[in-house]
């Protein structure tokens, strides 16, 4: 039977991992590539975002793709708008410095270039490690369960406040 201190340490670790995932998602939505990159281990993250974005053996690769897509502007307007909502966290601590996690993501994306809106149900399978005293994502595999894509209606208006 774990001691109260051990149980508290486990709960604190799980909450830190949840906070890490939420920082990652907020960085995606707010288009902050440095914060996005900082969520991953310094070297050697294994990332599989599926056929649309690809596989990477280091987070620098996906951070570059993220920067290119998320920060793209046309006529001084951001052209890809995302809304990530992760739910149903299932986090298992393997040790004091290693954990796994599964999340369900509800992604809504507006693409102003092709004038579409997409809503997707996505599953994340992550592995986390402590690096430099903080939890980081060491691997991430994404499975898209389904996507609904539809054209944006005529006369739609988008207001955004990205600087």
C-alpha cells in the first residue's frame, strides 16, 4: 500500500502532465512555436501525426512544420485557425520519471485558403519523461478517428487577434 506521500507525489505528477498537455494545446491554438517546441524533449522525440503531417524522429521537425503552417499569413491574415480541446486523459505513471498518456482530442480547424471548416475526433497516445526537472513529451502518436469537412458559407466573417 502506497504511503500518503507517495500517493500525493503520483497525483502531483499526473497534474503536471495534464498541465504540460494543456500548454501544448494552447501553444497550438495561440500559434506560439517556441512554447510548442518546449513541450517536447530536447532531443529524439518520436512523433507520428499521421499521413497529413508525417512522422518525425525529433521535435525540431514538427516544430518547423507547425511554424510554417500555423504562422502562414495571406494579406496579413492568419489562414489556418485551430481549436484544440483534449478530454478523457488516461495517464499511467510507469516510474517517477516516465509515464504514458492517452487523450481524446476534438479539433476544429478553419482553413481560409481552401475555405473549409474541419471537425475531427483524434486520439493521442503519448509517452512522457522528466527532463531538466520537468515533464516533457518524449513520443506522440496521433490517430484520426473521423473528420467532417465542409465549405465555409458565403459571406462568412472571421475576426482574429493574432499578432
